[in-house]
C-alpha cells in the first residue's frame, strides 16, 4: 500500500484514472450535506480505477440524484486515464477511499466504505479485475520501455 496521503477535496476529482469497475447507483442511508446551501447528495457510485503508475484507487462519488450518475466505460474501453472531473457533474463530491496494490484490497476498501453509507453490496469479479490490472500494467510497462528505447535511440 502507498504511504502517500490520499487526494482529498478538489484534488480527488482531478485524478486521472482508467476505470476497471464502477458500481450501479446506490441510495444513501442518510443524505450527505453540502456546502453553500446546495441540495443534499442522495446517491453514490463506487469505483475501482487504476492510475498511470499502476496503483489501484477505490473511490466513491456522491451526487444529488440518479440523473447525475455518469456513464463510465470500464475495461477494456477505458484503457487511458480520464479525469473524474470530466465525467462527474460539478456538484458531485469524490472520496478517495484507498490507494492499494491489489484488486482484492481495492474491493475490500470499497466494500467497507459503501457498507458504512449505503445498504448495498458490491460483488465484482476478482479474477476479471486481476486480469484487467495485469493487462493494464503490462501496457504501462510496454509504453515505458518503448519510451526508454526511443530515448536511447535519439
């Protein structure tokens, strides 16, 4: 697990991630209060995504209604990183739950967080996530090696 602090506040939506798992929308047990008199957030989605260094992020995004839920593509369509702020509405809030190295740990972190705010369970296919993470990390290595080889050739 990484010992760097997790991104919070305005940093969280700026994460550039490729999405491996995104849950269906879930209703919160209690509405989440917002600042500046905005309507409370009542719906959330959870996700497991990977950054350009190969770290897995478990995250939860809170929205005002199910109409605000984005249509996030998952592996293998989203093979490149996309900022969360570009797919979430401006009124959404993002909590980064954990930055871990294995899909099983990411699922455990996300499941624990979701169970504390909604009566919902997720059951992603861990074998699929293992394969997707391995393929994504292999692609990252290939790109890094190709860039290094190009740098030596110059």
